[in-house]
C-alpha cells in the first residue's frame, strides 16, 4: 500500500509543481479540438452474424494557454457477447499532459516490456514522466479485471475475481549505457465474488509478481547490445497455506504459498551497423508456463536463436536482407511431443531503372516433431511394438516475384503495369514410406493495368488473377478478372469507386461453381470537417449444389472540430512597454550600423571572413570559422537524440575543415554545410508531427479494415464448419468422397489464409496502439525509435524535393506498414 501511495503522490506532485507560465498571454487561454466518428453495418446473408451493428468513437482535447493538454477518448458498440465478461468493451479515458508529463486516467493501457506489462487495459491512473534528462519514470495503478459471478445457466461464462494491479518502470541513460528496472504486481480479491464457484471449474484467486531488468550498451560505434531478464512469481491460489520456501530472491516480496512457482524469461541481441548494412543476432528463452498478468496472451516454453543481415548496394538501387532462425520447445523434456523449427528468408528489392522495379523473396520453413502418444501404448499388441517415437517432418517453401513498370507518365495521363507470381510448396514426411508423405503445391499469378488521368481525377484498373493448387491426386484452378474505376468530383471533395469481379472454380477440369461480387463506395468531405462514407458490397456464390447471396452496407460519419474562440487573452502591453520596445529598436539599429562598419573593415583583410547565419556570427580566418562551426554543430545538433544522418553531416564537416586549410571557396562551402545542418534540425519537429498524424489516421483506417477482415474471416470459418466433413473424425474423412475431401481442404486453406491476414492487421493495430497514448506518440518505444532512425533521412529527402507534406504522409505510411509487417513475419 505504501508503494501505491508513493507512486500516486509522485505523479500528483510533479503535475502540481512543474508549471511553466511562458506561454501565458501568447496563446488563447482555452482551445478545444477533437472529433467523433460513427459507423453502422447492415448485413443480409447466410453468415452467422448480427444483421445490424454500430460503432461510435470520439476524442476531445483541451489546450490551456498553450501549456496543458487534456485529451479524452471514448468508444462504444452495440455488439453483445451474451454474458458478462471480465473485460470492459466500452471505454472512456482522459490523458492530460504537460510538457514531459503525461497522465492516463480511466480505461487505458500501458506497456513496459513484453514480459511484464504489455498492453493490458486497466481502469485507474497512470503516468509517463519523460523529461529531457537521462531518467524516465512510468507508473500505474488500477483494476485489471472486474468481478464476474458464476452463472450456471451460462456455462461458457467463466467466473473471474476482481483483479487489482500496479507497476513502476524506471530507466537511466548513461550516454552509451542505459539500465532500467520494472516492477509489476497484481492480485485477485478473494472476497469480490458472492456466489460459490464449483470446484470442478478450478477457478481460484491468484497473485502475480514480476521484476525485470533491462539494459542497452553501445560497445563501440555501430555495435550495440541489448538484454532483458524478467522473473515472474505466480501463486495459483492465494488461499493456500503460507509457507517459507526461501528458494528465490522474489520470496520476500510475495507471500509464498504452496502453489507459488517462479519462472524466468531472457531476451538478448547484438546489432552491428556499418555503412549501409547491418548484421544482428538474437537469443530468447522463456520458461515453460511463464506468464504475466500484465499481458493478455503469452508464448512460453520456447527457445529462439535468430540471425539477420541487410545491405544496400549500388547507391540504394539494390536492397538485400537475410533472416534465419531456429526455435525449439519442451525445454524441460516434459512433453509427449517435441518440436524444432528452422526458418530462413531472403528478400531483394531492385530498382532496375526509373521505370522498372523488381522484388524477389524466398523463405524456407522446416518443422521436426517427435511424438509418442498415449494411444501408442494403449493400442500396442505386444511389448516390442512402437518402441520408436513417431518422426514427423513438415517442409514449406515460399517464393515470390513482383514486377512494377511505369509505361508512361505525363500531367494528362499515367500508365502502370504490374505482375506478381507466388509459389508455395508444403510437404509432410512421416518416415520413408511414400504413402505417408503428403505434398501440396500452390501457384498464384496476377497481372494488372492501371491508367490514371490526373486532370480528370479518374483512375481505371483492370486485373486478372489465377490460383492453381495441386493436392495429392487432385488439382484445382480458380481464375477471374477484376475491373474497378474511381473518380473524384467537386474539387476532390466527393470520392467514388465501383468494382466488379468474377471467379470460376475448377477441380480436375470440372466446374465447381463461381463467385461474383459487385461493390461501390463513396466518400464526401464537407468543409474539411465532415466526412461521410457509404460502402455497399453484394456477393453471389454458386456451387453445383447450393447458391448463396450476401449483402453488406456500411455507413460512416466523422466530424473533427477546432474551437478557437473564445480567445481569452490577457491584457495588452501598456504604452510604457511600447516605448521601451521603441527605445530598444533604436539601440538595435545603432548597433547594427556599427556592426556593418566593422564588417566592411574586416572584409578588406586577406583571408578574413565575417558573416551571420541565423543568430550566430562567424568571424575570423577559415580555420577559426570552421572550428566555431564544429562547436556549434556539436551543441545544437549532434548532441540531440532526435538528430539524424549524423555520419553524413560529420563527413560534410570533415570536407569543410579540409577546405579551410586551402581557403578555397570556403564561405560558400560553410553556408552550404550550415544549410545542411539547420534544414535537418528544422525538419525534426515536422517529421514528428507528420509521424503522429500518420499513426493516428492509420489507426483509424486499420480499425475499419480489420473489421472487414473479421467479417471475411468469420465467413471463411462458417463455410468450413458448415461443410459435411467438418464434424467427422479423421478415419471417416478418409473414407469420404475425394471431391468432398478436396472441397473441405480448400475451405480450411481459405480459413487459414484469412486468419493469417487478419492476424497481420490486428498485429499492426496492436503495435500502433502501443505507441499511441490518446493521440500522442510514446517516445521510449524501442521499435518506433528504430523505425524513426531508418526513415528520417528518407522523409527529409521527400520534403526537400517539393515541400509537400502529403507526400511525406504517403511515404511514412508505406514504411510503417512494411516495417511492422516485416517484424511480425520474422517473429513467427
């Protein structure tokens, strides 16, 4: 309890005593902005889903005197789970912030590390203290789970005790070495439930304590080392008798019970960057049954070893990357099955010319499993049967080729051609008998042609796709065209799009049915604040036995506002203040005249320079000026954590110092160098503002898109489960008609593919959610910091070209999607 009060008192004290009144009188006293969005979905079809659902989201921010930010957000939906759950579906939160102090009040989530607190929502209070100092502090206290009573009429509803928790994360940066400590504790309240829970449900009040130590070291230039070690103590039933194990260093922080166990997780990696390349190695080990109450899902009982390398060649026209990994489970040899996985992947991106881009990738996945099940012993005829374990090997290979060609580009018309080809082969090997070895090959090919008329804001796209699958003795072919057109009206305020596609399914050359879908959508922006979207999709599915029709309409509205009035400013300056200002201006004019005269005198001297760049005056011979430029560069740029392309700027500085020795065209070179430094320095806040803008808007888009993917995934699941073979056991399935077996296998494949795609969308939503608190970007996220390092120079180049902020948005959005998808794929 003392620690909880200390955390709360620390956050309140800092907020109360760290006020800065510099902005008072320079900005409106109160400024309000925010937005609200509502989406409704109507569905009519054969899938098992509600005919009408709606979602409402909103955010509101109060800015006081340009100092305080108090953001609020909420979400609501009419979706009902049919019974009470321990998690809150509809949420309301407020995130007041002041400079480096951010607070989170209400239904919020925080992330400390993957092994401690990682995105678990709580109802309570949290704070992030990120001063421009070497130390950082984060803390929270709140309810993790609400109490859910046992209901015998709803067997699917698992009762849950009320769970309270609190955590603290501190870190200190010693320039090239940083260290951090995380403390997290959560405990169920045994008295929070009134109805007795049946023993067979095995639901008991639990307690969890996690302590983690993390560190990062820059061993030498380009070589860094990171490590995190976490230990978790879990008590499965806090009502057990208290004992004194004295077997762990965490024993004095938790009341040890008979059901208390301790688990460890370790994650470490080396990264070495050189030129335009990098290599890295990582190691991760998580004990069996390791878990933390600060995360919803957790993988354990695994050991990972990963290697990665990346290199750019030919001035960035060729990019190569290599990833490889080895994973195994059953670390304590306690399972009946042990799995080992080997993954390797190679990716290449080639800009063959200004018109042609080529992408090539290849990955190989191998999984080895040794199994001896209980049925082997139960069903054996004699003691000498089944002496060996069952060896099972699965091999999967993936290859992809993507071509993009710019046919023509002019202000009136642009034409693009695209082609993609993918190949996937999977093979299951059991022993050496061919009868037990199953092989499946998938081929997918697609071509598209896009023509755009920029002046007419019209785009037409035509594509054809084909998928050919070979499974055992059967083969299947799915092919069909797609046609779409988009047009903008009324000064691009109204965006419209229509599309149509047709797919034909063949098995062994015989038609099995077809699928047609038609879609249309429109979006209208009114006075830049109101956004209305309407989408309609109808689908016709015909097979040899049945036909189905699905119809979905989505209507969405969003409104953003910015209330600038009342502009309650403080009183204007008095006449005395104005007179003082005039006198000051006169003094400044006199000094300026003297300075100009001195400059004329000095300029007449040989090898003597005097010039002003922004607020600094550079005066003396070339060597003296170069030294001052280097000193100011160190103070105002190189020491900033947000500075980027330091190696490039350092190289320019070296060239400038060489020119200072020969005194050749030195002044122009110095001015060019200062432009290079200060333009990047000025770009830092622009980049941060654009990144935040893109993340917020991408989060909204992903919310809409993931809902669409959920619908598609649910449809695939419904189709698979409605197939007659789904309820049969393996033996009965083998006796079924081969065509039915193939149809069922195809539905399972679609279900798996849609599931993987949905996981990718949800993962990106989760990653963005971790780095967005309200509408503010978290500054201490490791992945985000790495992404910023990788993209600042690229975004800067886009900005320098034509100062178009929208192009920076497009660039950052593409890079975010690629970056996090690559991380997700490599982590699987």
